[in-house]
C-alpha cells in the first residue's frame, strides 16, 4: 500500500527510481509518479494506472542524480494524476505513505496563510505545512523536527527541498521506511527488495527520526541531536524479485510451499515461546492471517485445551477492552505492517497483556512492537494474495498448539512423535498436490458468478481461506459458510449448477457435512469435495482427493488445492493475478 523510493548518488537517478517503483508494484497501487532534480530545478512526471504508463512518459537518460518516486494506493481522493504523488508546494516536493489524520485542521491553517491546493490529498497538506514551517526555520532538519510534532497519524515521507539541491530528506512515524547505502549512492525505500539490485545494506529509520541523505554521507537526527545508527544487511537476494520461470509470483510462491514447510520444521525447535502459563489466548489479525488464527483456534482448543478467541484486528481495537490478565494476545501478520493488527497489539500491551507476534518480515513494526516474536520462514512474498506465508502461519501455529498439548500432557509422547512424523511427510504430500491438474476443474467453474464454500469446525476456517483466495484474484463472488448454517438463509441462493466447494477433513463432522452437501445437491448445486475421508459417491459431483493426514497436518493439505484452483480460475478469467485490482500487499492504513 503506497511505496516510496528515493535516490541521490553518482548514477543516473531515473532508471533507479523506475526500477524501484516496479519492485514496489506488489504492494498495490493505482497511480505513480516521480520528481527529480535536473539543472537545479525539480521536474515531475505522474501517471495513473501501471508503472509502464509512467515509464512511457519518462526519459530515463535525463541528467539527474537525485529524485523521489511513489506508487499511490488512493485513500484521500480518486486515483487521478492530480492526486498522484509527488506533491509540490513552494520549496517542498514530497512523497508520502500513510494517512495524516489532522490534515483538515492543517489545511485550514494553510489556507489562512494563502496556500492553495490542487489535489484532494492529505499529502499536499503535509507538503504545504512543511513549506510553511521551513520558511520560518530556514533549516530542513529543524523544520522536520517541528513537523514531527505537528503531523498526526502515520507517515513515511521522502522530501526534496529546492534550497538543498544535494540532499534528500526522510522522516517517518508508524509507516515503514529504510535508508539504503552503497558505494554509488544512497537510497530511501519502503522495503529493501525495492533497492535489492543496488544494495543490501540499509538502516532502519525509527519513528520520529530524520535522515539527511547526500551522495556519500547520511546523517540521522532525533529530537535535534545527531544519532548513530546500526547498519543492517538484508538476508535475501535479487531472486526474490524474479519469477524464476513461473508465469506469476503467486504460482512461484505456491511451489515454494514445500520448502516453507521444511524450513518451518527446522525452525520449530528454536521457537522461543512456552504458552503453558496462559489461561486464554486471543489471536488478532486480518484477512488470511485471521483465517490462519481460526485454524489455530480449533487445534489449541481441541488438543491443548486452552480457550482461544480470534478477532479481526480492526474490530478488536475499537471493542471494549475486556482482556484479562493471564491471556496471551497473538498477532499474526505476513507483512508485520498491517495497521489494525499493530494497533490491536499496542492496545493489548498498553493494558499490560503479554503479546506474541507470528510475523514473516524481519524487524517489521509488529515484530518490534510485541514482547516476543516467532518469525515464519516463508521468505519474501510478492504476489498480493498470500499463499506460502499463510501456509507458514498455519504450520507455525499448528506446531505451537501441538507443543502446548504435549507440554500439558494432553497427548502422549507416542502421539506427539507420530504427528511430527506426519509433519515431516508434508513437503512430499504438498508437492504431490501442487502437481495435480486443477485446470480441468477450473474450466467447470470459471464462468460462474457465485460460488459457495462449505465446512464445519476447522474445515469452515479452511473454506473461508479458499473462498477469499478465489474471490480476491478472480473477482468471482465467493462466500464461505459453516455448513450447518446454510438452511438458515443462504440455501435460497442455491440454483441449478451453483458450484459448492466442500472441505471435509474432520472425520468427526463428516456425516454432518455430507448431509448438508446432499441438501444443496438436491437443489441443483454442483458439488466439489476436497477430502481425505471416505464419503458416499452420491453426495458430490467431483472430488479432489487429499493425501492422508492428521488434524494438525490436514489444514495444510486442504488449502493447497484451493489456492491452486483460485489461481487457475483467475488465469482462465485473464485476471491480473499478482496485482488484483484495489488490493494492497501491505495494508498500512486502517
Ligand atoms: C489475502 C491477503 C490478505 C492478508 C491481510 C493481512 O490473500 O493477503 O487478506 O492476509 O491483509 O496481511 P498481513 O498478514 O500482512 O498482516
């Protein structure tokens, strides 16, 4: 969600900015723009739609060695060129990620001082405010110090000032920003992969810190004082930006799932979290991470006998805070930057509740906020729709539930060993599932407008993820229902040929869901079951047979075909699979 790139150095800036913007595409955006210094003047180019539209307008060979770029995911105002960043006011040009919450009051103040506005954005107001303060202070460092106290909300800003033609400024609060460095120049970016082709060495800008960046020096300031910062080195390499021969990042990432499971099993002995002292667990997360939490709930409750509440983070943060001591709040997040999940965890912490993060991106805001963190080892995920990171979340949480069940003597050593053995077989089984032919099944459903997913117990949680995967990338309306709930309303939507995808891994609930399937079958539904249990042939039209599993490994097995099916359906519908419309990878605003 919004991406920032900036460069000052010895190389020509425009190719670096365009390359950086392309690398940030995965975060989700609907317009893009750059500003660069040429002959001591700031030039701007903006465009709506894809980066390729911007690229057509830009002459990459321009003699420019400093500039900033931005991908915008519209919040204040439509995706138009006027609203696209950078915004230029007076001596200031800037790009912004986040939301300035008090922009209306600030806009009034600026209007009263004679500023006028060309866009609907909060960002242009921030630019005007910085210009106003700069005209008093005549020093960017002091200006940004003041600005940190004036702007409310979340922001990462990359700034050019007309009077400092050799310096790029950056400041942040809550929205992420890194400062990269190499022998040929220095950079700002929303994440390291955006500059991975230039450098792996970076500094992590902390809230309210100011970076003053020149061709061969970087200075950091906090509260008016210069500070030293530790250099970090990114562990990944440029291959994270390469599809490695796959048609889409989503397909590549699904094929990485076998390695993800392997890596998670290897990391398991190092998990630093015994949960025995907690009477209750609350899981806060969004989207697929919320669905991973629901899978975990079923395992923690059934085997570790600990009550678990799973709450959508955006609901948790505004609900009355009733969490009792001896509760552990677990935040699950791939990006580690999801604004609502971060806020929910902050709220828990402020109230003296222990927090644990299950996070994929190292040193992300959530990872640094929580008391303890367990990193999922999915590696960087580029496709907007999560696949391997969700799988890593489910595997990690299942292993935690298993280990708690064992620590509490709810399962024997023998049972524990058998389940762990099953986990070790998962990579081979997942590979087998990935290699099945889903195209034929996709052909049967890709022209439908409504598809229902059914499940009971843990299978309902899995159905929710299957339905999300399909709808977000194929734009087919898909709904997941707890199978027992159908006849309380939804069954009226079933017509002849309506696809119903039914997940059945819980043998205890098998008979119940088979009856529900028969009910919709009798009303004309076309039933596809995803199962590793024996079910009567007359209760379905088509079956995806899952390899044998146990309650801890079944969720992983069941979700893989649903991810692949979503992919194949989206492919047949010619959708932009890696960058679905309106969606952002990292949801840094609420
Ligand atoms: C769906 C998807 C989203 C994310 C959600 C949370 O495929 O990717 O639903 O799961 O936005 O994101 P993270 O895990 O980064 O907090």
